């Protein structure tokens, strides 16, 4: 639970917490464009979270009939970008913007290029590459290999969100302060999970699973008698 009103900045931390909760070495994290933040993606990948998140389409070049960043292909062997005309944009300088180290690429062939009007209104078309861009390239390649990834995300994540929101109605949370609202949201999620288990497995299977869990818990803690008493009190109610 958070009181930050935007999704950016949460992908790495939430992915790491999910991996720890599952006790897995690596997990897959599916997110929409609202979660795309370069630093968070790198942090997630380093923490064992394989990220599937599309890049946000912030450029209006394609809408204006010009080539956008996706039309320039990076060649790691020569450290150059190949433009739609086949020219190579070579590395020229390094700059820093908003805390990011960026490598700048361009070519002097733009002035005589037959495709220039479809590329840039400036003297040269320049491409910037972040120092950790290879991680973003790897994420994009992974996403390209899973064209159904965003369908899986939508069908998996939107159902709980939409259902719980429908239960709550148009009102806000009933509690105040982040701690209390977190507890309220936890109850909503618990209720949703129980109803989903009942819908998928049925009540008898759920009860049997709870009985098995209590037995294992009692054996683990060496409190078999207390566990049996707790189990009997639960079913008595």
C-alpha cells in the first residue's frame, strides 16, 4: 500500500517483495506502460525480476509522418545506430541529463539524405543511448518474444482490481492513515482470494486445505495439542 499517486518508482521494489514472498530465485513481472522507468527496470533485473513492460510512446514523430526512435537499430559490435537510409550514426559525445549518462550518436550524411524530410526537421538526426540501455533492449526483446504478455497481465491483474473496486463502490476507503488503510485493503484482498478459491476449488477443498495447513503448522511449532484445539474452535464457530 502506498500514498504515492503514480505507478513509476514501484516496479523494482514491488517485484523484489513478490520474489521474496514466493521464495523464488527469479520471477516474471508483468506491468503496463505506467510502470516504465529505466532505473526501476534495471533494479528489478538485478534483483532477479524478469520484467515485461512496454516502452511508453512519448514521441510524436511517427504521428507527424517521420521515423521515430524504434526505426534506428543499434549494432553492439560497432557501437553504432543504423538509420532507415542505411547510414551509420557513430558515437560523438557523452552528456548527463536528469542523473542519466547518455551517449550521443549522429552522422554527417543527413544533409544530402533523400529521406531527411521523413526523419528530422533539424540539421541532423541525433540518437541518445543510456549507459544501461542494453538492459532495456533485453527487456524489449523478451517482450517481443511474448506477444501475449500484456493480454496475460490484463486478464490476471485487472480482474481483482475491478472486482474489489466494484465491491467498494464509488466511495473512498473508510479508514484513515496509511497503516489503517493498508489493513482495510488487506481485508479486501483476503476476501477476494477466499471467494476465488471457493469459485475454483469449492468449499470442501478449501476446508480440507485449511485443516492440512493447521496440522502442518502445529507439527512445525510442536504445538499439536494447541493446534487441534484451535482447529476445533474454528469449525465450532
